[in-house]
C-alpha cells in the first residue's frame, strides 16, 4: 500500500465515524484552548500526506460542535444526510467548477436539473435559479435582480451606471427582518436605511395595513420610490411567516418587487399543517432558501429561484475573451461568483436519498416534534411559552413561582441557556422577544426524535431548578 492508499484508507475510517451521531451537542474546549493547539509557525517542510488528516482531526478533538446530532437545536442548523456528505467528499476530489461549462460539464447539468427539482418541490414557477453559499448570498442575488429591475423602470442600467441615476428606493420589511437582508441591501448600495420597518402582529407576522400605509406615504411624499417588499417565510426568531398571499396582492396593486426570504420556512409547504402559512409564496419575483438547514446538506449551500429568467441573466451577464464557452450554460453569468465549488451535487444527493415523500416526512416530523416540545412546556409548572409555535421553532422560558417579568427573570434565563450549553447533553440558543429573554429551539435535523426534545425540556428545568 502506497502513501496515498494509506491516506485514503484513513479518510474512509474517519469519515465513517463522522457519519455517526456526535457524543456531545456542544464543543468541549473553549476558543483559547483551541487556538493554543493550532497557534504555530507555518511549517517550513511538508508532512507526509497520510499524516495530515490525522493531525487535523487530533487537534480538532473536543472543539467540534455537535451540529450533526439530533440534540442540536441552536440557530437553524440541519445535520448533513449521509448521501449529501458522501457526495460532498467526492466532489471535492473531482474538483469541478460549474461556473463555466468547459470546467465542469456534468456539474453544470446536475445543478440545472437540481434547481428544477427544488422549484418543483416548492411549487414555484421558476424561470431561473442559482446555487449559492447559503440564504445570505441567495438574498443578495435575488435583491440584486430586484435592483436591476428597479433601475430599468427608471431607464437606468445599474450594471453600467450604478445606482446614481436611480431615485432612492424604498424597501419594506417587518420588524423581524433578518440580518442577511440588511447585509444584502448594504452590499448593493441601497443601504439599511432604505428599509421601512413594518409592525408585526401578535403572531410575529408583518401587518398588511401598515405596509400599505407606508407605501402610499412614500409615494405621496415623493422622496422615495417604493420598489421592493421583503417578506419572510419562517422568521428566524419564532418560525412565523408573513401573510404572503396578501403581501403579493399589495405588490401587484402597487407595482413592487416581492422578494421572499424563505431560508428554512419555504419548506413549510411540504407539511400539511404548515402549508397554509406559505400560500402565495409561488407569486414571489424571487425566493431565497438555505440548503444547510432543512435540506440537511453540508454547510455552504443555498439557492435562489427567480421568476424572470431573462431579467436574472441580464443582471449578471458578462464574460471575457479567455472564458471559452464550451456550448453549455455558464453559471458565473447568473451570480457574483466566478470560480466556485460544485455545491449542487450534495443537494442532488440529498433529494435522491429522501425523494419528495422523504422530504415531506422530514418537514412534517420536525414540525410535529416542535409541537411536542410546546406541549411539554405547557405541561410544566415552571416553563412557559413566549410566542406561538405553529411551525418548527419553540420559544419558551423558565419562570419560578413568584418571579415577575423583568431583568431578574431575563438574567436567570440567560444563565440557564449558558448552563445547558456547558453540560453539552443538548444545545440550544436564546433570543429576545416582547416578553424578554427566552430559550429558543429550532428543529430541522433529520436525526431529532421525541426523546431529544424531551431531553431539552428536562435540561432547561434542571438548570433552572439549580440556578434560581
């Protein structure tokens, strides 16, 4: 066996072990200890190939988050499906670049087909699409096309002339609008201050009447051109969705672009109980989604779907003399990246492993588990819900008898979240809502079971009983 064979055999052993559920839900080592392991001068001489992975794995031991397990409820984090992880490893070895057809002919075709599958899965009449690093970049691409559309309305080609000839654009989103949408607007030169913050209702959904009022007010004042509404399918804080069908009516009536940030909530369509929450999603001009959330593929994958293929291509078109086309699609002309990884293969693999029915079962089961967790909270004398939980996110807090709302209760729940994370049996994060600081659990992992959500409820109660 030569050195490369030894290295590949070592990879196979470690890779197989990594596909098992992790022993801990959170990392054991703090950043300072991890830095000490890696903080060394750059090596002058190379290391034998069969030793490199072993050293990396040894130094990372104790410093890996347990995000591939069923008890990781933090943020909105999926656990890579085996087929997706295996496909990701293989694509790294064959190293195709689907930005240009001649650099990855099969990669381009797989991504084109996969985007069609995703549009079909979501019931979206996509004319075009693009695979990105995640929903943040998907929002950027969708809003870049919206900016191009708005410029065209005013006779300005923003690709050539920038936004200088375009009136200041008005963008409308709820008080729960995600940070990635603000990042996209800043990057595109529209600015965070272009957003008109629209109030939410008791379900944490955008209220339509104030939206209409804001559009009419801006149009009457004349200093801002109402252009884009960003609606959410799945608020990251609570899992709530904006009333998409009503908002689509508003956009149609007033001539605005509708962009939907559906990072995880777009897949509510696959669960019978949550599907009504995303009625109207198919009417969006652009729809952004994550892959590494509910699709359960490795991190670094998302996608955007657009209704107008011509407009999408127009917004990013451009080539150079050295870019030999090769006869197929050149995907670099549909987004900001030139060279990039073949990220569509892991999505193709995940959809092949689960199929439509498997995806429907996964989303339905996660929402049912969230309902189970909400039920455990209601049954507990020391836990209480902090927001409605109609989907896959549950916000709750520990509240002992006699303790009213305020800084003391918030501080207790902050300490509970830290304590549960330190114990590492389960991992969840917190957030701040109208009632105050609360525990927040998002369920999107294919591995999560009823036992796992029960373990979370017990861990919060146990930590609260100890710390109060």
